[in-house]
């Protein structure tokens, strides 16, 4: 199935099947992040969940998801991506069933944590499969479809959640938001067994060679524990910020654990073993710059839909379904632009990411104008459908093209763990960004009112995205210098 970079960019039947197997369950896993936001009030009414219990419905999933990404990616390299993919899919489906039938908040939160573990196993295998079976422009197109799925899942979740509540009622509505995953997971397991190539069930030969254990998998358990604890320590304060000032001390512990992890990985490699993450990855310019860019981007961008939903529902009195509908044009434009960008990113390079960031900033600025005119002159809030569509255009031209460019120079031996590192950075950025920007939003609302609050928060988000763009500009300049040095000089 692998092809050379010079082959036709059109996808083969086998590659299309592989993408269908990988991307539909990925859509389901990411949908479960965004759909929950609008069903939380119904959960509280139905099973009498406390405010803390509701917060853990979100937090437990996010923490379990984020902690497992890198080790699961490495395990896919070592044991076969198909095995880890099916394990994650089956676990996610079973946990979704338990969540949908949960009689109380304890069972629900345990089920949500296991849904997070399932998504954590599943997600990096998708990236690894694309890296393994697609090359050149084909890889760009595959990651373009990947980006389409991500954009649609984030925006469609609130609409779907609101629709289920409206049609089925509060109790069955929130339960169906979880139960809908079960038949998708069953179908996903069946098609994965049937369609994933035989080589996806085996370890990468490169991942088993050149280590002290010979041809046996070397999973680096100490590295897994250190990185998992470090990720947990950095995410938890932002996800549970109301636990008290003491929780912020975990950031110091996170810094220490990250330092110890880096030292351990270096020594582990020096002993001839195969570390979970080869720190040489961070010396690959495209990977290091792309990972930093997307981490900063997610710190800003993922807060947009949270504060828009808060503004529309709490500040303007719109329903969850109406608030979710505002994101539909953005989702459609994100899906279309990601697919188109994927066809051209290998040829165009980092410029396409910078174009996406520029579009996104235009969309934010236009949305700020709409909100200001709505507040001052009473124009319809539904003009946000147009302005936020530019945000979707920017999203589609940024996320998946950046992923293609960031992973292009990563050796296949570390494709899974490299993808896990990037996605962990995105999860950490999301946790920090939502905590930071919602805090800014509520503080500004208390001081100035609803519309000034969302305008100030949009300014904070835009600043983070500008910093992300600055990293992209630096990488673009380095690409140009490298290309100029490679050009033959006239004699």
C-alpha cells in the first residue's frame, strides 16, 4: 500500500478503506468532547449530579485522553497499530454503553474516564496509519480529510447534543449522546478487522531493531510513568482550578517531572535501549516548530466556541441548540478547506498555514464587529454565521496542513509517538486556554458586562494565535533559506 512521493496523489481503494476505518471512529471520539458541553444541565437534572461531579464528566475524559496519547502511540509502533486501534475502539464503545446507562454520577465519571482511555489508545493510531501508508501528496490529502473530521466533530457536537435533548427529552437525550457511540464502535471493529492491512497488525521492524532487547518490544515503562505524571500534573490545575490555591503547586511538580523524563529518555537511549520518545525528534526543525505552533494555536482557538456558547446562552438567552447552530457554517467551511488544503500543502508548504491563521484572525475581527453592532445598534446576532465561517476557513487551512508539515521529516520508527507528542501538546494547550480565557471572560463580564467580556476575550485569543503565527513565520523563513542554499549557483 505505501507509495512513493512522486506517485499520483489520488488515493487507492485500499487507502480509502483505511481512511474510512480510521477517521469515522476518530470523529466519534472527538465528538464526545464537544457534545457533552450542552448535555451537562440535563445530566444534573436526571441523576442529581453535583457541580463537582459535572466538572469531572469533562475533566476525567480529558485527563485520561491526554495522559495516554504518547505511550499509546509508541505501543502502536511496537505491537501493531491495528491491535491498539481495535483495543481503543472496543474500550470506547463499552465505556460509552456504561455512560449511557449510568445510574449515578460515580458510575458516569468512571465510564467517562474509560472513554478517555479508549480515545487515547485510538487517536495516535490514526496518525500513525496515515504516516505509514501514505506518502507525499497522498499524505497531505489524508491529513486534509483528518482535519475535516476534526473540524466537523468539534462544531457539530453542540448541535447534535441540543437536537437529542430537544427530540428525546432531558433524560433519554443525554443518555443517547453516549449510546450513539456503541453501534459506531461495533461497526468500526468489524470493518477494522476486515479492511486494515496485514502489516498494520505487526510491529514496525524498525521499531524492534537497534535496541538492547533485540527483536522484542521495548516500551520504556519508566518513561511512560514519568511523562504520564508530568502531563497529569500540568493539566489538572487548569481543569480543576477551583480546587484551591494549593493545586497550582502541581505546575512546579510538572516541570520537575518533565525534566526527569527528558533526562531518563536520554540515558535510556545511551544504554542502547529504545526510548518511548527519542529526544532527537525535537532537533527536527519542522517537528519542533510545528508542535510549538499548534500547541499555542490550540491554547487560543479552542476557547472560541466555549465563550461564544457562554455569551449566547447566559448573556443573550439563546438555547443550547441555537448556540450550536452558530458553528455549523464554520464546520462546513473547515471541512471543505481542510480537504482542499491537504491537496496542496506538500507543494505550497508553510505558507498555507500562515494563510489559515490570517483567515482565522479576520474571522475573529469580523465576529467582534458583529457583536459590537448587535450590542450598540441591535443588528441580528445571526450575522455570526457569516463571520464565524471565516474562522472555519482558517481552521481547515491550519490544523491538518501543519500536521502534514510537522511530521514529514519524522522517521517512521517514531511516527506513533511523534503524533502522540503533538496531540498531547494540543490537549495541554486546550486545557490551559479554556481555563485562561474563560477566567478572563467571567472577570470581564463581572466588571463590564457581556459584550465587552467577549470582545476582551477575543482579543486574548487573537494574541495567542498571533504568537502561534510568529512561530509559523520563523519556520517559513527557515524553509526559504534552506531552499535558497539548495539552489544550484550559476557558473
